[in-house]
């Protein structure tokens, strides 16, 4: 989809139309995601707000569901069956890496296969969006810091990640490697983030079919754990790992090619669709 010249914050109304929030907030991110601000947004009568023209994810492009993300923090090998298909042990503590914010794009924007890449891969993941920030957060208090949830496709270049020396980050943070959205679904609408089905297809072939129930380190623990090493701030996003079915785990391995289409979703959080293009 072609980028829009102007981006407005929006909310999805009960009829599946996008209402313009620009007269209420400057964007959906940062301090807007703190509890008091979210409560204010939830109290709005959306029918009184202007309609955005077009149908979302058809002729109305959606940008990332969190604006101006400060940190996109990712967790590796957080599903035991995915660790097994990667030939790796479940780690004794969470594996933490970053995606640069320049990787973040809209849920249906094209994904660019980097120059020189031969092993670009896919990973459907649950994103946890921080509302109230903090440090040294107790696990028992962690869920009070969650603004909501979204889908993240943790697109990865496996050669860059695993065969080029150093940390995983160089294979994880390429431009367009962080499609996010379509919706930021507030925490009150997700009764149990550890009971969500998730799936991913490439050109109609189902590769990933899992559930957040099989996470090794679950959402409250991850929030508490990460807050020992950094302050978590409003609008930060934690991408919590992927179930089995990535291309690297196929026998033989299968990797993304230009012209292919990824389609993925998580129960209650919507779907994403990305065409792969050569950078």
C-alpha cells in the first residue's frame, strides 16, 4: 500500500470503521498510553468523532499501532518447541535482544529482503505494550503496567543473526523487520494473554500454528525481569517470542523470497499481510 501523506491517530469503532482521534490526542503512544489517558480515551463516544475515509487494511493504510516507540525489546527462544526446532536449549533466563525503531512499520507494509540476504525468515509474536512505566517492577504488579497487546512479525535474517559474529541484533533490526499492529487492543479486552492462538502463512501455506499458552517465560515475569535491567517507559513494546514453524526449522529450511506474501494473526488482535520485496 502506498504511504499516506498525513497520519492521524485513530480508534476502531464497533462497526469496524476508523474514527479520527487527532482532535483528542496528538498520537497513540508515549504518555497517551498511561492509565489515566487511556481511561479518557475509553470514555469517548466514538460516534461523535470524524470518520477516516476508506476501509482499514484495504484502501486505508494503517501505520504502526504504537507511535514513536521508545524501545522494541524482543525475547528469544521463549517457546520450548521453537527452541527445539532451532537446535537450541531453552535458556535458564530470557534471551533479550533489540529491534531498532527504524525496523518498525505498519501491519500491511511491504517487508524488504535486505541486499545479500539468503535467509530471511518470519516469526509471529505477541507484542506487550507498556502503559505505566517503571523500574524494579514486582511480578505481582506487572500487569498493571500493560496498556495493551498487538501483533509483531519478528522478521529475521538468519545468516546475519547467527553466522556473522556478535549479537543477534544485526539480523533482527533491518528496515521493515518489525511490522506492528493492526490494532493496539487494550488490556481489558484481553482477559488472558497466555491463551491466544497464533498462526502464520506464506503464500497460503500454514507454517506456524501455536498458542501463547506454551511460552516458557510469561508476560508478568518478562515485565518484571526486563525492568531489572532498564526502565520500562510508556509506549515501549515487548515482543515475547514465537512458536515453532519458522522457516529455519523446516526440513529442509525454507526462507522468504521476493514476491511472496506473509499473512499472520493472533486471536482477538487482528491480522497482518506483507508482500516481500527485494531492497
